[in-house]
C-alpha cells in the first residue's frame, strides 16, 4: 500500500513542476512584461493558485481512494492488488473530482483568510480547518464504497461521526505528532554531515536524512489511509477489523469535554 503514497507524491511533484517551471521559463526569458507580472500578482495569480490546489487535491484524493479501497479489501480478509485499488479509484473519478473541488475551495479560502488576518483570527481559521478535516474524515471511504456524490458524502461523514462518537468532536489520534517526533532523528544525521567537514560525508548523511524523511512521510500517509478505512468500517458497520481493538477505535475520536 506504500506504493499509492509514493505514486501520489510523485504525481503531486509533477503537477507542481508543470505550474512552476513554465512561470520561471517565461520570467527568465523576459516574456512577461511588467504589467503582466502585476496582473499575475493579483487575480490571475489566484486563478492559477486555485487550479494548482484543485489538481493537487485530485491527485491526492485519487490515490487515497485507491489506498482506502485496498485497505477495506484487506480489512475484509482478502488480499488486494495495486490494480484493484487503481480500478476502484478510476471508477470514482466523477465523485473524486467533485470532492477535490470542494476541498480545494475550502483550503484556498482558509489560506486567503489566514494570510489577511491577525493572530487571533488566524487561530480561529486554523480551528475551522481542523474541524473541516475531522468532519470530512469519512468522505473518501463513502465515495469509494457507497458511490455517493461529494456533498452527500460530506453530510454522511459528519452524520457518521456524530452518530458514533457524539457532538463536538475532536480527534485523539495525531499521526502528525507521532511522525513529527520520529522525524527528529534526521537532525543528528544532517548535523553530523555538517560537522564532518567532508563533502562526501555531508552528501551521504544529508542524503540518508532526506531518504529517511521521505520514507516516514510515505508510511504516515499510508497508515492514515488504512486507519481512515478502519474508522469507516467501525462507524458504518460496527465492524472491528482484525488487528484493531474496539476500545482504540471508540477512543480515537471523542467529545471535547472529555479531554
């Protein structure tokens, strides 16, 4: 399943390059006039940024859907293949396009509000972003399994969370925190390379640190997708997948007042 996270990262890199490289080529070649540069600094820039958000979100959602499909097959006791996951994702392209548009729009608006706000407002915007992420945590499994449209999937995701864990929810599972702590191990490698004073050692150790961080990112994305599938199976069917504990799933998300 790590392959889907790898494919997602590579495709997102390709999408980013397709937006960034033409801009640098035009700018370095002197083909952008001062007026065009100013326009690209205003509304045209935001149009391109919105398109960039949408393309990246679609890539991530596509491979996340493939990962979730394979995770659900495996949680059901069967052995999935990469081809099965990709076929499921390909069959859900219309739904994934709709959800990518919604997620990209919300992400873009939150970014704009955050950039133009004071500290307190930024905190509020950040909390809204966290709430949206939690409310939409079941969307991809619903799109994959139930083939519902994006808005219906978002409503179903919110309803499932409330039915299973109650009102005013907060996630107790933080993959970002765990893997953030694990990523600290890359710092001694990089510092060791700098302190060595040898270029070969520097490139070797910093390269190892980079590979380690990339591997951690792949594992984190994969585990998040698998856990997303497990939470969906538990919330929708009260199914406790093999290898999981019902108490763990129940306590993964909890009322805010209980924290």
